[in-house]
């Protein structure tokens, strides 16, 4: 069962983030730019997390959460606005981002998996309990394992441990986390390679664009490209997320929200 979950991993106006706005509001000017009705690619999602950066070069951002009502028209803010941090170098378009650049990718992405070094916080999302053996690989010389979870550093592995994150090395940040589906291989392309003791994909992600982009618990400051929130905020977001609601995360500075 653990291996199966691991393969899946291989994530009116609104005031202070609260309130209700109808999708077809006549007063369009009163709707903030981060409201789901202003976002072009939320598609069929009924839960939307919006990460709004202060500027292209800033590592400070704000997270808003919205739930679509049963009427299919009314979006309601789920939680108050949350203070967040993003990449230390600010932002870059997802299709142009470079690995190890310290930027957070701008775009709209699905959230399909969660993981953490503690027992899951009663989330409906698929959850993997990480341990001291687990890695997230970002070895650009081994495309078939790039941007994938690995349950151990097998002696016969094809990826380099120096080009992977040992999850237990980040006990604060990875206590609880959601995987953002940025530059990840399709789950249907992933199989277990018993010979090398690793997961591999037949359709590799772009090894130039970076890996391991998560929504995780805040550390001491900015991130290397992820989005971080306080521990309590991460927990309540994870408890709220529901795969049946097809959640998406939209990430960009305010000036670029209309383009993502």
C-alpha cells in the first residue's frame, strides 16, 4: 500500500480574504484580481488556492482559499488571507523557470498528493508518511527519475543522492506538505524498477525546469521555489483539500494573475 501511494506522489468584494462573491457579479470592478472568477485556468476545480506575490522579485506573498458552492456559481473564501513566503529570487514563468534559480513557478497547477514526516492531518488527499529513507529526486542527468519520490536510496539506483532532497533533512518544512503538480511526469507513466529499486517514468519531466515544488510548512525565511505557510495554516489547508473537488493552485505576482 505504501508503495502504491508513493507512486501517486511520483500533490460583492472580499475583505481580509473572507466573504462571498457571485461568479456573475454585476459589479466586476469590486472583485479582486485573485478571485476565481478572474482566473482563466481554474477549469472544473471547485477548490482553488491562490498564491499572490507582492512583485516579480519579492519572496513575500499572500495565500487565499476559495470553495465553489453547490450552485456551481458562488465562490466563498474558505479561510482568512494567509501570510506566505515564496522563492528567494521571486518568480519565473513555469515554462521558463530554471532549476536551482530560487524562483517560484508562475502558473496554474493541480494538487493531487500530500506527504509529511508526521501522521497525516485527517486529509482526504492521498497521503504518504515519509521517513528517514525517502528522497525527492532532482538529478538532471537521470531523466527517468527526475522530480519523483523515491522510497529509498537503493544501492543499485541510477540517481545521485547529492542531486536529491532527503525529506527527513527538513523536519520543519516537510512535517506536512502538498505536492504542486509542476513539471511532474504523469502518474500513468510511472512504474517500479525492481532491478534498481526505484520508480521510473517512460515520459520524463523537463530536467531544466526544476523539481520538488511543494506547499509546505514555513522555515526560517524564503524558500528555494516552494510556497510556505505557518504550520497551522498548512494543516487546515490539507484538512480542507478534497480530491473530489479537483483542487488547483494558482501562483503569480498580482500584476501577472490575469495571465496564469
